[in-house]
């Protein structure tokens, strides 16, 4: 049974439904965990990767960065050559929540910061990606969370009322941006916590 108030749920992918983390790849490439963390903090940084989410060509981006950090050239190019190893798999329990919501007739959407190439690969890799009623992917739009414009694009494209929509993301900044636009929000930590917060909203997801 679902609340009459809520008629749609919008999911982030990485960190919510897909176990994405650069450390899944780089822990295999670095013998020293501290060096790996320094590399991710100072070379292949979040700000650098954000350009990929906005649609920048990943290989060209890696080539430019490798030209600035010759010592780490092979490590940097691994981001382009072995990027799918950063996605270790799906979070089965969260996928189960999604399955139950869909079976109950709720509309479900994706709003994700992701490169177009990665989205294409993961759409084929994970069967649950076919369950969604629509998606907005940053790399295709040239906009990325937490920019309010990508949320507004989602609302307009699928005629969603934020007050009747739940947005689920593991990023506090993204959750706050959605809340500012009137969404019901869940700052994701686990499938169990997600189900509990859905129940608090008057929904029964499991």
C-alpha cells in the first residue's frame, strides 16, 4: 500500500543502487593504501571527475591529466581503460526495494551524475536499469547535481510534483538541493534505513 501523497521515487545510482567507488579499481593498482588516497585526493580528484559527469570525454581528460603527472600516467589512464572495475556490482537489498516499489505501481526514475559511456555500459550490465520509467543523466545534459537546473529538468520532463516525489541520494549536498526544491528526501545510508524512511512517509516498500 502506498501513500496517496507520494506517487514517484527518484533514485541516484552510484552509492545507492550500484556499488561505485574508484577504490574498487585502485586498491588493485596501489600497493600502499596511503599513496592511493593521496592519488585520489590530489590527482584523480572529485573536481576533475566532475567534468566527466558534465560530459567531458574521459580518455581525452585522462590524457591531459597524464601529461601533467608523468609518474602516474598508467594509473591515470586506468580510469579510462578499466573504469567499469570501479562499479563492483549492485546493492541487492536496495534493488529489492526498487522491485517492490515497481510491483506496487509506483513510478520510479533515475537522476544520476554519470558519463554517457558508463551509463550505456551499466544499462546493459544491470537488469534493474530497465525497470525505470525515465532517467536524467548528467553527461547527456551538461548539468550535474547539485545544480538545481538538473532537478528542474527532471520535474519538467516527467511532469513530476516535487511534493509528491521522494528523492534518494547518498550525497548530502544533492539531498539538500532537492529539499530546497520541495522534494521529500532520503539521505541514503542502507536499504534498511531507506525502507524505514519510506514507512515514515506513509509508504510500504517491503
